[in-house]
C-alpha cells in the first residue's frame, strides 16, 4: 500500500515528489510515456528562476529527480495501463503489475501534436519547437515559421514577431479555425505572412543538426518549393495524457482534467498537476508550482485521515 503515487516525471511530477518525499510519504513516481516530460525535448532553458546562465532541459528535470530521490521518492519505468478510481484505495495497473495507493497525483502532462515527419522529430530542440514562450527568444532577428490554423497558432505567431525578422504562418486549408479576434489580430500584424493550402513535407537540415529550411507543398497545385527558415514552431494543439481516466475523472471536450478547486479533481483523493490540466500557461515553473500544490493537498488529506 502506497501513501501516494505520482504519475509523470516532468516538472509537475518531480516537484510533487520532492514535497511529498520531504513530508515522509515515500512517494512512488511512475515515469510515464515521456519520462522527464516536455523539458526532456528542450535544449536550453533560460526562464526557470535560479539559473542566470540557463540550463539544459534534461539536466533540469534530472536534478529535480535526484532531489526527490534524496527525500525518499522511488521512481519506476513504465506507464499506467488501467486505473480503478471507484473507491479507495485506488488500484493502478502499471505495465501489468497491480498496485494500491491511498492518494494519486496525476501529472502525466500533455504531448504536443507533431507533423510526424522523421526530419521534424530529429530536429526537435534544434530549431523545431512546440513552445514559442519557451524558445522564441533564441530567434531574435531570424526567419520563423509557424504551422497551424487555430487560436494557439495565431497567438504563437503574434508572440514570435517580437523576436523574428518575419513570421510565416503555414496552414493546410484555405480558412482558419481560429476565433475572429485572434485571426484579426494576426492579420493586422505586418510581420506575419500567411501561406495557405500548404503542407510541410520535409525539414532541413539533418546533416547540420539544425533547421535551415523546409520543403513546402501546395495542396491545390501539387507544386513544391524550398523556404529558408531558422525556426519552425508547430502549433497544431496538444493531447493531454488522460485516456486511461476517461469515464472516471471529469475531463473537458479535449481531454484536459477539469479542476474542482486548487489541485482537486472530482474524485476525493485524486489530484492534478501541470499540463494535464493547464491548457493556458504550459510553463516549467507553473507546472512545478502545481506539483507543489498537489503535494500539499495530499499531505493535508493523509494527515487528517491519520496516515
């Protein structure tokens, strides 16, 4: 019987592990599908407080993990395949092994939707990004491209004009899903160029391990062309890792956990932390703060119950 199981090993999960570990709760951390979370796909992190010279994303999450282990947290590989949250203790199936826990912190995050091109995947962190707020600063006076047609794409494109010489927004269709206010704001920005009915077939250059351009294909004419860019931002949405909790937790239409105040879910003893609930900020520091909140909720609940 575990006092607390934490699902996810990104900033939210690791911070929750540090706090519950220091409280003497011996947390079990299930690393999840993407061990280390979104930061494991990031190179330089310059906006996490306390690192004036910046720090590599994987190094930051590894430091958090070591800190949590120092306080008694135990990490294990694998993913939660099934969960029974109908009664306490909760039952989890981790890669075929059944475990029980008095409380649960879900910090399983949300994975970015990608174009799924082999070249794109290999250049993530080397010019390909899914977070303008995280990486926009690195493209000052550079040529930037954003892919997408929704509100997030418009927001990313507008934000990136603060840094880039110009921003090209590529969309597969001839109309946008974005709200009128977001679309009008983007269209009014003279630094944003719209490239419609177009897909990206290739990201260059794998040999240099750096983004230097893309291969565009017009979906109406079939014509292909090369476009030089220094940074490629994919803004076609995120997928929260909540599928295993469908039908048990309150989820919104996109699968994000619906908060019931603080870090609480609709189920007593189950808490949320990080991008699995936060569809607005999606920052390392806000995820860490959410992990802290969830851990304190767990500590208070278990103390009240005499555990």
